[in-house]
């Protein structure tokens, strides 16, 4: 394996996914104490990122499953999930502890995490396509392997930050507010930056 390509892959992944660590930390904090939540978050992260890779590779080699004009509308996914999470938190506030437990468990399924990951990484597709197209099949394979290894590193980092005492305390206190706010802001940002709905 070419060490130069590996280094470029590491750099490209880090630059295009730095915001993912915050989202992962919020998800891990929200799932803390719930059996199977870590597995669900990691699985969802892999599903979402594999979908991003698949679309980018397909587009780089001549087939596009996702028209470029559709990418900005991926912002509707985190926006909808953020609004749903905010609504669940609002209902839980009125319902007391039982509702709170229900709200905390909601929204951590692998498919939900995958949807957030895919929407958040939708703009990465535009960066990956030209890189993969010029790297060829061999180079793209190296990028894909490195990216998939780094997804695990990112999950570990998100879990690490979510379990540091100071950060965990802050996330336990504010995470139920931060997660919907971050998801809604992310959705609006993706929509606005992509010019969706004429924004």
C-alpha cells in the first residue's frame, strides 16, 4: 500500500468528518445506560458512512444514484430528526420520569444514526468524487479501507468524549437540549449551503 495515499486518505477523512465527533459524543451521551445503544450507534455510523462511500464511488466511476441537485435536500433528514427529538423531549418534560426514559431511548436506532450520518456527510460526496475519480480503482480501494477503519476511530473518540467526567456531566445536563439543537442547525445549514428551496 502506498503510504502517501494512506496519509492523504487520513487527512481527507479528518477534514471532512470533524463535525461528526460532536454528533457522536451527543448520541453516545444520550444512549448512556441503555443496553445496546453503543452497538446501535456504531452500526448506524457504519451504515451511513458506507452509503456515502457507495454513492461517491458510483459517481466517481460514471454512475450516479444521487443527482447533485438532490444533495442539499439531505438536510431535511437531520432537521426532521432534530424536530422529532425536540418534540419527544418536550413531551417527556410534561410526562415526568417515564416519558423522559422513553425520550432518551428514542432516536438511537441504527437507521436513525445512519440517516443523520448520511445527511451530515452528503456534502462530503462532492469532495470524494473527484478524488476517487483521479485515484483510480486501486487508490479508491485504499481510501475506502482507510475511511472505514477511521469510522471506528471516530466512534471511539465520540464515546471517549461522552464518558469524560466533565464532558459527561455537561452532556448529561445539557445533552437533551444540545442534540436536537445540533441536528436542527445541521439540517438548516445543509439546506442553506446547498441552496435548497431557493435559500
